């Protein structure tokens, strides 16, 4: 039996490799957060690279001379999985990828002491400060990510883009921006409407609560920053993923709230109630007392890592599935022990669960002979199952950055990178009291806007949706949507649901996270472009060829 688990990217970071084109104040780029590129670890800092940022400010040199003393040691926690000692080759469940999804599933399956569970993870366990201290979640932790570049995009002047995905235990949850927002009820209901009973808002809410605990900051912080929340929409103390709102906000954050008020965007006291349309505060996946990152590693693996029936093998890259000869019945996986350069077969007595993320799960399937026949044949892979949908429906959220000069208030969020004195004081605050700017990762204040809010009236929204429905999508979607009726039918079903929800205004179309910085991503949440993830025909085991196929002809792109 084979299961494919995939969390869609909520705030997926895709940064253009070239800075040459970022000289426009409003540039359509495909990335999430420019932010402050801090060092990849906490060694003394010589310079900060401010990539993908405002025009003319690409490299900031900061002679901080900051000697990082390190936060509390994690010596009691496993730091390498059990890759060197374990010799067992047969398990009930084999989970491919110890990322966000994989470690959650591993925790839940291994609750039953009678079943054995193996997690095979490409990367290492990284417990450095870079993955733990919230402020460093504003930076790209490049060393903990795969090195992938998307193919040239014809509709974007043939530009290529760096694609970000975590390559360490915890996956994206160990490198992401820690913004922990819950979508609107309508967003989840669309999953159910696509034919997945139980995956709507009502079905999922108990699991949101079961997984996520929220504790507010101390009352004086809540009062100081005007935070609002309703804990009843989160779980109890037993819920593994810990969250809170940081102990610091930049003053100009409130300028944005005021601006949204002027535009009559409703203020939502608690967005996690299924009401995430308007402006609101969101928690971060940060432990409320330790004020450190809460990831699938810290929340779901660490507390159960001593279970004898759970094994996490780090630095193991799964290459293919294995099968009963001549059938499509999966028996296990073939993996590479990367340090030893040794290939090992692992057997799954019950199930293999693919949780290697949106890029590598389709690659593993295709290398196993499951995917579009033409793609497999071009790469010299024997076709086991011609399955055109594998590698299609690839989506991300394109972003247009809006940049301003904000000069009226101090401190600004990027002051940590520009002002050594401020940085030193902030660091001291964090080390001594766990408070101040270092407790904050990406933005916790955000506007999620419906089509009606953006266009100003329900009538205008209807006109746009009619136009959207009348577009011949085969004109702008990849070839596979013309070649395969089933793949096309899947897209049409999605478009039908999205169109109805846009009219009903019960989902957000744009995300606008602000944090008092003069640069705000304007992210399209409902793109109707679809991309592909296909094997590289000349080097099938290298990173796959990734195309977003963002198209100007796709009407939703006009919104950003
Ligand atoms: C830079 C960045 C910022 C983000 N910011 C936010 C945010 O602020 N808020 C938010 O909600 N979301 C954010 N996201 C998105 C979120 O982190 C992802 O949606 C989520 O991690 C996806 O979970 P997943 O389990 O599908 O994949 P992942 O978490 O990526 O896990 C996949 C795992 O599989 C492993 N793997 C891959 N190939 C193989 C192989 N062949 N063999 C073995 N193991 C393999 C990887 O190393 C990884 O550990 C961000 C993502 C990134 C990259």
C-alpha cells in the first residue's frame, strides 16, 4: 500500500537568483520575504547579505563583532537520528521524508507499541541556533535547504527562480518563517468539495485543536501591543505544536492596521475560528515560554524519540520504491545512506508513506516508473504505471512586493541588521529575559483579502469571475492538461469550486503580511496557473525540472 502525504506550501519562499531585475519599486517577483539575511549560524558576524531587497540596498556590511554565546544546549536530545547504529531492514511502516508531515505521521503511528515505524530523512538533525531562535526565521537558511532552480518562465521574460524547500529533519517547519495562520473555513471546505469526505472545516477543526496549543504572551505584552485572540479555537496543553505571539512589534506595524481600517477592511479578533478574511494577528509556531521555534522535530519527534518502535534514519535519501516483481504492489524503498554512499533496501510490511514534499515526492514516484509515460521514457525509466497526474497541478503563490520608505518611526524591524548597538541590546534582552525583537520571526499581522474587498464591490467580483470562467485554460496550462482528460477534469473541478467561492467571498485571494517594514509581499493565494515537476531527462536522479508556468494570460495574475 502506498500513501502520498502533502502539505501545500502556505508561504513558500521562492527567491529570484539574480538581483539585477529587482530595481523596480513594484516588481512582480516570485518569492516570499526579502527580510534580513542573517548568518547561517551564530558565529561572529562579519557581514549580512540583504538579498532580494530594496533597490540599491543589496549588501549591507555590518561590523557587528557580535560574539554569540549560544542558547541553552540541546545535548539531551537526539542530534543525528540513529543512522549509524541501526541495522534493521524491515518495518511495518516506512515513511519517506522526516519533514513537517512525515514526523507527525511517525509520532501518531508509533503510538501503537506493536507496530514498527521507520522514517528515512534526507538531511541531518540541526539544533543550531539558526533553526531555533525566532529572529533567524526572517532569514533564508540556505544551508538547510535544497539547491533547486525552476526552469525558465516564458511569460516572465524567461526568468528562472530559486525554489526553497527544507532539507533537514523537520523539513519546512525547521526553516520556515513560523507564521502560523489557519485558513478560512471555505478554504478547507473546498478540499471536501473535491471529493474528500471529512477534509472540510468541520471535519478538520478537532484535529487543528488536537495538534496546536496557543498560549498568549504575558498580559503586559498583550496590552502593550494590542494583541487579540481567543484560546478556545486552539487545543489544550497536551497539543504538541506550541504557539504564541512574539514579545515585540515594530511601531510602524500599526500604521498598516490604520491604513487597512481606512480601507474598511474588517478587523478579526481571532482568525483561527474559520474567519480568516480581513486584518488580524496570527500566532507564530514559537514555544510560549522557551521562545524558540516549535517544529515537527521539537513537537512531534523529540517527545517520543525514545520509543523503541520508532527509528529515524537521517542522511538517507530514498531513490525509488521497490515492488513485487512485475506488479505495482509496493514492498518498500531503495535508499542511499549518504555518508557511506551505500544503497540499502528497506521493506515495509504494511505501508510506504511518501512525505518527501511537493518536489521530491513526484520525483520518487517517477523514478519508480509511476508518472506520465512520455516523461519517464525520455528519462530512460521503465514505465510501471502510466499515470499522467504525477508531477502536475504544481502550485505556489506568486508575490509582488510593494516597497516604501518608512522613516517616521523607530525602531524598524530591519534595525537588527543595520544597527549594531540595537542588535546587541536586543540579543541581550533575548538571552536574559526571552523578550524583544529576537522573539519575532516573520510577520504576525496580516490582511487576507477577498476578491470583493480588492475590487471594491460584489458586482466587480462577479464580472471578474465570469471572465475567469470563460477563459480557455488549455491556452495557458502545460501540455499535459490538453493531452490528458483526467488531469484536465481535475483542474476544471478545482476552478469551478474556486469560482463559486470567489463570488461568495468566503475565501481570501490575496495575502498581505506586514510587520512595520517598508516592503510587503502581496501574495496571490488562488492562482489558476498550474506547473509541473518532471524528471530531468539527462540526469533523472538530479533535482527535477520544475516549471511554474505562471502566465500573463491567467486572469488571477492581474490581481498582484
Ligand atoms: C523558506 C520557507 C518559509 C516558509 N514560511 C512559512 C510560514 O511562515 N508559515 C507556514 O505555514 N508555512 C511556511 N512555509 C511552508 C511550509 O514550511 C511547508 O508548506 C511545509 O513544510 C510542507 O510540509 P511537507 O511535509 O509537505 O514537506 P517538507 O516539510 O518540505 O518535508 C519534506 C521532507 O522530506 C525530506 N526529503 C526530500 N526528499 C527526500 C528523499 N528523496 N528521501 C528522504 N527524505 C527526503 C526533506 O529533507 C524534508 O525534510 C515556508 C517554507 C519555506 C521553504
